[in-house]
């Protein structure tokens, strides 16, 4: 094609269902959620950071991680946003996605904030704060997935 030729854009959508193994580390992480209501990260043997979600290697040191460390259950909101438009795969809006740093972890876990009415943006700004302390709310019937934690709710 030359620059003078018009490039046509063809709209479309793909729905590609698939299944894949979660891998050794993620499988153990999800089993602990499902079977024990416990949250685990891994400690880097070199920099000593506790990584959550767990990874088979430290992304800073590039060394294998093998030491499992229980973290939380309490944590601190490090970042959040409030969404009033729908996103595929997430609950209907309004929702408050958060990054929560669980006690004992050095990295944050993405999840949802619950137990707070975020339907009114002005009120939501007063209720949701950086640094707020949260705890997990567990699903009654757990299946071995991140949604076994329904959401994190404010404490204190």
C-alpha cells in the first residue's frame, strides 16, 4: 500500500474461550485461598521482598523464589479508582478497584473494595481513601480463584 491509499478498519469481536494450567505457584496460591482462607506470597532469597501475587522468580533480582510466606489478612489501600462504566469480566458498576498491600507483603494485589457505597462520586471521595485499612471478605463456597476473596472491606 502507498500512503495515498485509504486503510480500512474492519470492526469485529473475538470470543475465544480457553483453559490453561495456572502453574505451580499460582495453583498453590489459589489452593490456599480455597482450602484455608489464607493468603501467601513468596520471599526473594536475595532482596528479601515478599512478592504478592507469588511468582517463581523475583522480577528485580531474577533469582528463583521458593520460600512461601503467609501475609495479611489486613492490608492498606495503595491505589484506587471508582468506575461508573461496565468492564467485561467485572461486576456491574459502580465498583472500586483497588491495589492493596497486605501486611507482610512488599508488593500489592489488585482486587475490589466492597462494603462502601460508591454510587455517589462526591460521597465516595469521602469514604474511600489512600492508606485506608482493609480486610478480605471470603466467599462461602470457594473454588480456587481470586474471586474466593469477594472483596476487601474497610476496617477500623
